[in-house]
């Protein structure tokens, strides 16, 4: 039975030194941690680059500065404010989560992981991120980037099952500042410990068992499919068209998006099912 990997104190210090200039790099990291702001940022950051999120996050918070203001807005207004972020179903989840917070939590976003998991659109990673960053709860926020860092640094070229990697990630959390630690590992995964890694400058280089083993480059299956002509692109174009219209029919949306009627109809069907778009007879609009 292999020994569970530990992280030397020197490696922890190196991570904190590396992260220090990044600790206030984005709007959601500045000022006193706030559960609402953290929840908004985490949903926006799902599958979206931080550089794109930064200005849109600030604009969204100006429009909806509190969870109560978000809950009282129409879903259409929230979807309009989400313009530029894509994956519009996240806006629907965030709006529904705001309603749940007002209804069930006295208008305060909880920081208990289990309570957060009860909110629409909040999974294990998002719950742990909000709990650790805004509440100081010592839980590991484990996304694909964090898991890759822990797997390589802790286990090298022969990693165990995912559950074992996650257990080590939980034990490595800095209990004095779990939110900062989680964000540091997320940044490391995005900047250095990629599928094709950039090891130069990585603060965990000396402690990394994967690098010590020769650092074979991993070529896993790509998670990103072709965007041009994809259903994701069609859905985005349809929502963009509806943002500027009170309502529109299929023919109008075909003209506005440039896609054929079958694709637009399929996109509309999915958008209606997801609550992003509402149908009334033969017309479609953003939901009230």
C-alpha cells in the first residue's frame, strides 16, 4: 500500500509566494470576501476565461449589487445582463439560486457547503469554492485543474483513482486560508499544470513527483468540440437575437442568426426546456 503523499512546508511557502501578487488580480478577489459576489463569479467562470469575465462581472454587480436585487429582477433582465458570457443556462441557475436564497436563507447566501449544494446550479466544486473563499470553511474546491495539480505533484506518473486524489487534495488544504489556497491551486492548474504543462516557473516544481519521473506529456481527449456551426453557437446566436427583441418567430430568428430552420428550431426547443427562452404560440421571447 503506497504512503499518502504529503506536501513539504517549503512547497506550501512557494505556492503562497507565487500566489501573493495574484491574490487581488481580479475584481472578485478584491475587498472583503462576500458570498454573493463569490457565487456570481464562480458561475461566470465556469468554462469562461477570467479575462473575459472581469468586465462583465463588474457590470453585472452594478446592475444587481445584492442577491435581493437579483431575485427581484425578471429572468429576461438577468439573461440580458449575461450577454458576452455564453452558456446562458448559468444565468437561469443564478437567478433561481437568488430566489432560493431569499426564500430559504433570509436573503443571505449561505457558506455551509451542504446548504450551498441545495441551490440550483450549485455543484460540489462551486459549493466548496464559495464556502472556502467567503466563509473560510476548510474544504477543497476541486475542479479539473486542481485535481491535475494534486495528481501530478502528489502521485507522479502512476496516479490512483480519482477518489484518492481528491482525498489528498482535501488534506492539503491550508486551514488558515482555505479560500486563498484553493484559488492558488486553481491558478496553478490554469497557468502551469495544463494538459500540456508549462513547468518553467511553477512553484511546485521541486516537489512534483510527476516532473521528477520525467514529466511525460499527457494527451487526453479534448473536452472542447468544434464551435463553428455547433448547437452551442446556434443557441448563443438565438439568445443574442432575442436580447434585442420583445419577441420573434422562427423565420425572424433564422434570418437573424444565419442558421437553417432545423438548427434554429432544435436550439429553441432546448432553450425552452432549459428555461432560457419562453414560447408563446409561434413566438419566442426571453422569459419574464
